[in-house]
């Protein structure tokens, strides 16, 4: 990895830091490529149980550095392919991941920067941070999945308002509308976010990954199919060592020690 993405693994947690603070962590094509690689590495690394994505400095992500990604006079097809073949690799990669992903919104997240956070499974937010779907202010549509992810989190009516006005939402309002799971004080933000990540990382990993698959698939299928799928997952997890350990710990009134098997 170059200096654009910083990756650190500790306690079964892979932290991916967008490291372009001089550009407010706006991403270019090179950063997208390294970001995708970091996510794929996390998915394939058995030692990684949870992924945390955050930004360097006091900003999460200001969106895409379009000027850096499009040189010369791009055609309409160039503009489409910049999204489809480049930026959209992040949501497609995340869609294939069954490990938990937490977006740690340490500071402002704007436009595609907010969209990137919306793609995560869980979002934490510093109490000093703010977010905005700011595309409309420059006459654009939400190009990185905002129109897909936002209404699924806050409902259609709220999503329309945020997308049509592009107004900034502070941490308190973001928590109230369900945009984020937790708001933590700026001073202890990453510490408390990592506590949450460690809690998930210490759990029964086969079950956790199958829970993610089940929720994702149930969101786009009928009840019969969803229940048929979960019965298959249940049959598998009941044979894991972690299930046996969980049952024994319950009967012995102690905290379980899961191994991820």
C-alpha cells in the first residue's frame, strides 16, 4: 500500500485509514484501487474478523477528487465509466464481503464520502462530525449509492429531504434518524469504536458471518426463501466448535471463549 491508504491489524480488527488529509481524504483512482485491495485482503485473511474504515486527521472523506480522476476533456462515457469501472468497485466489493464492516465517521463526510460510510454495516460518529449528501448543491445526482443506501437506513421521506437539500446533519440528528448506530465524544471516539469492533471480533465468527449473509439476502427475497436459507445456516452452525462452547459456557455460567471454528 502507498501512503494513500494505511492498514493496521490488531485484535483481529483491520483498520483502513483514508490517508489524504491535505485533500480532506478525497479519493482518487489510486486510492480506490488500494481501498478495494485492502477490503479484499481483509475478506481473505482468516486473522481478520472485523474491518473499521476511518479518515486521517479531522475529516472522514470529502468524496471524490474528480479533477484528479478525469484529465483533459472527458466524454459522457468517460464520466460513466469513472463511476462504474472505478469508484463503484467499493460498493461491489463490500457487497461480496460477509465480515462486519464499521465506518468510523471521525469528521465531515460529504457526497460520495457519506455514501462510502452508508455502505458499511455499522456507523459510529464523533460528536463533532457532520454529514451531507451535497451532490444537489453542484447540480449532481448521488453517484456512489446514496439513492440506494440512504432510504434503506432513514426511510424514503427523510432520504428525499437530505438528497434534495444537501443540508448538513450533525451527530445528534444523525443518531436520532438512524443514520448512525452510536455517537461518541471526539476525545474517545476511536477508542469506543474499537471497543465495539473488539466485541464483535471476539464473537463466534462463523455465526456472525452467516448472520450478515442472512440479513443481506433477506432484504431482497421473500419470507419462504429467507426461512429456507436460515434453516440451512442453522444446520451448519450447530456443528461448529463455537456453538458447543457457547452452550457449555451457558450451562457453566461463564463467559464463552470463542475460537472462530
